[in-house]
C-alpha cells in the first residue's frame, strides 16, 4: 500500500480557499435564503473534513492508478 506524501501547506491553502469561497457564497445568499448570514458551524465542519477527505482521495489515487515507476 502506498501512502501519499502531501504538502501540509498545500492542504492548508486548499482548505482556506474552499472555506473562504463557501463563506462568500453564504454571505451573498447564493447558498442560503438568508443573505448576509454566515453559518460558522458549517464552515468549521468543512474546514475539518475537507483535508481528511482530500487525503483519502489522494490515498485511493496513489493505490489505484499505476504510477510511472
């Protein structure tokens, strides 16, 4: 089984971009019926689960697709 060696700064940057994008969409009202309202619990859950699921996808990708070794 191969384990990916992720860059922690890359995960942090990707997570920040995703959370900020969702926060802007929530604030403008594109995701909810209440414009100018943020759901901090939702954003915290996304900030915690996004890196975990991103790593799981990388783990599956490292073990399913053949590499050029």
